[in-house]
């Protein structure tokens, strides 16, 4: 089960990026140059694991030093072992902190900011950002496993932990915490006092009764909370406040956590905030209709795995689940809903019991939404105009206002192509902006490229990062130049 990457951001200040060239717009220039200007030689990714498919799928942007400029946080890891090794040691990995300078370019200042180890203990699959120890500075928490750092049969051993990059006096430090697992989900909630906690789940050893959760102190140490939280999905989950009880986080919505309900929304609601809290399971919501069962052959695994075949929007899909979500307000001031990404492979010639290889499935991607009403999860209309579905390899996306109009938009980060933006507005439709506003990706690493769309300098206009994320081409060594495009005007105008 491959998941690409999650990008999150903390709001920044107001230092403008320095464009490499002046605005030379003309009637013959590409449309994207109305929206962006490239900043020359703005940043790079160091190659620590050449020839081994180095990846950095959990790249994040966040203001680490409080100067109002977003910095780039990379977690680099070796995508594979050499010579067919299976191995049981953690995947080779390393944190890199690229700090934005006053001229809008980025410099590797890891040694100036990260104290001690740069090792998260494996391959990171997701990252969330928040103030975990209450010092007013952003922290990052990661779901970690070994899936892409080893060959089978050891890739799924439950021997990684959750990991956090926590602010401490003098900088940041890496803290690993939680029982060993094959972690795939992680998020941040708040207790009744407003204190933040981190929790996550894995596929190998799900919690028996309560989900583990942890506070962090000023020195970066993880402390078990003792809260009696539900066991959440290893795929993904959203924990947030819907209101009504003392806990700041009183609602959990997540993708289906067990066979055959992978294509459903599940959830929990806090019904009593006394003591450690009491949670009630909500009535689940199925997306589409399960029409049968097929068998999937994963690379390196000779045993086919059965799974449900879902018919949704007239298409049969298979071999996936809900692995990512984000919280959204469909209109300003509306109660929160959750958008789920439903990613799988198309199975056009389905018959009951068919066995297919993972490599034979054409990627299929679609988005659905839900909210909590009483003790039920109910569907929410998500009107995506001209939605890109076929051959769209997507897992990660953001729900955020990218054009400063007060409406939260859907920003999709496909693997191997440019960002996809669906702008929300008063008509309650999310309008796909197409490829015109964005520069083409022509670098040698274009097939492993992904993007981040975020205001990097605090001027109120989104900027665009383009870089290789999952599987660096083997011939690349040293420092690989990446792209930064400064936003010139709001999307949709």
C-alpha cells in the first residue's frame, strides 16, 4: 500500500521572495507566467543515498525560526537496499532543514537547528504540524515504518515507532515514541485543557483497547497521556472539535479500518468528558457499492491478498482504500466536514475472484466528503467540476484557502505531475483550474516530481515548490536543483 506524501504549513509573516527575473509579461508568453515567476537557484535537495531511489515524500514547509518566512523540512530516506538485501535494520534516513534566507533562497542549516540525531528510525509516511509542547513554536510528528526501505519479506516488520521533531531550548530534537508498529497514520488532538497530544496507528499491531496518545514536555520527551481514546484507523484519521463537551478534540472521522469496509467512513464522538473521556462509535457511511471480491498480487509477495471491489460513479475499482483526509469548511462559518481521498486501481473486466497484479491496475482517484450529524456519519456534496480521476496517482492533498477569498479550496498533489487546484466559492462548486496557471515540469526527475502550493514569504499570494519526492533517478548525485516559483497574482483571477 503505497502512500506518497503529506504537506502542511504554519502561517508565516511578510518577507517577500526575490524573483530572479523581472515581470516581462507579453501577449506571447505562457499563461503560467501571469501567475508565477521562477526564483533562480532557490533551493536544492542533497543526495545522501545515490542510486538507491532516495525519497522525501513527507516534505513540509514551516517557519522554524519565527522570522516570518517558511522553511523546508526534508526527511530523506533510501528507497531500497542494494543487491536484493532484505535486512531487518531501519531504513537509512536523515532529516534536513533548509532555512529560507532574506533573499528568498534556502540553505541547509540542519547543524544549526537540529540537536543530536537526524534519524527518525525508518521511512516516514505522513507528517502533521502543531505546537506539541506549548512553547509557541511549531513541531512535526511523523508516522514511520519500513515499507519502502526494505525488500520483502521484511518490509512490513512492526519495528518502527512514531517520531517527532520537537522544539527545545536552542533548536529542535528528534524524539521517537510509542510501541513498535508499521505506522501509517498520525495526527494531533487536544484534551479538555487545550493541551496538544499526538497519536497514530499501524497495520501490524493495532491497539487492543485504547489508542496510544502522548504529550511532550519542554525538553522534547514524550509522556503517555492516559486518555482513553478510541483505536483509530491505520490508514488515516481526522481528530477535531465539533463542539459541545469539554475536550477540545471531541470527534474522530476516518477511513474504514477493517476488511471489507476499506471504502467507508467510520468515526467516534465523545459522549462524556468525565475522567479520561468516554467515546461512542458512530454509524458508518459507505462510499459506493461493494460488488464482489478480487485478489491482488503485490510485488515480491507470492500470496494474493483478497479485497473488495467497489463500484463508484459507474467504475469498478480495487486494490486501495482511504489513506488520506483533510478537514474543510465548505462555506465560511460552516461546521467542519472531512474530505476523503479514495484511491485504487481501475478493474474494468471484473469477475468474481479474479486475480490481478498491482502493476496491471491503472490508477483511479476521486474525492468524497462527510460530516457528523447526531450519532451518524452523513454524506456531504463535494461538487468538483472537471475532476481528474483516471491515471491520477494521488494520495496527499490540502484543504485550505489558496487564493485569499475566504473559501477553503481543494489542493491536490499528484505524483509525477503538476499541482491540481479546485477553487471553492459562493456557488458551492469547486472549479478545476487546469494546467494553464502552472509551469510544466521538464526536469530529469519529472516522473518522481511533486509540488507544494503555499505562501512562502507572507505576501498573501501562494508560491509553488516543485521537486523530486518519491524515488530520485539513480543518475543524480550531489545537490539536485529544485524549483521555486514566486506567486504574482491570485489563482482564479
